[in-house]
């Protein structure tokens, strides 16, 4: 190895170490400054810098290998009954409220969801409950957002995207 190349590598390595040292000092200064901010401002900064997720609860209602799906006014795809969780509301309370609001329906659901699905790119978390019933309940849409109630087999091509993935996750059905 010639002398110029060796000197260049030593200088480049020294430059990288120097840059790392400056970054560490800058980070330490930032953390010390952050520690002296009022607690309320620190909370706002942490909240602003944290990822935000949409959190909801849905229920897979199955009767004789058919699933209850809704056509809703705010979308073109068929969806499972459910909706978005309100602040301070548990996922179970959310699905109970949504079933009552959308379908005037009360189900004896388990305390815990059958699955929790996280869609990182969409920043969405869904608590998926499951209800396997012996007979179809009397369902009457009680909200203007529900246009139609369908009972479909999992092979139906109208079931798309996230709804199909949720059904497959809870029922362990093949893709």
C-alpha cells in the first residue's frame, strides 16, 4: 500500500470519529435541554414525534360458513361490523357500541379479541372479535351509514383487501 492511500484512509477514519463525537455531543446537549423544559411541553413534543395509529374494533360474525358484511355509505368495499375506538374506550366497549349503533345488535362476545392486526404502513390497529352463531340474528341496519347487510361465503370475490385478511386470520382459512 502506498503512503498516500494509507494517509488518506487514516484521515478518513479520523474524520468519521470526529463526526461521531460531534453528533454525540449534539445529542447530549439536546437531551439536557429537553430535560429542562416544562413537563407539559415535553409531553407535547413526545406526542408530536410519536407515530399515530388509527385504532378500531370489528367482529367476524359467522353462521354456517357465511359471514356478516356491511356495505356502508362511506366506502365501496364490504366491511366487517365495527368502527373506530373513542378516546378512553376499551376495544370491547367499542365493538359493543358499534354493533348497537350500526345494527341494533347485542352479542355475547368474549372479553378478549380473537386477533389483533397491525397494519404498519396504514398506521392502523384492528381488534378483531369473533362470534360463531347457530342461527342468523335478526339484523336491521339502525344507522344511515349501513346501506346493506350481506351474508357471504369466504370465497365470494366481493370480499377484498383488509376484510379478507381479517376473515382469514380469525377463521384460519386458506388464502
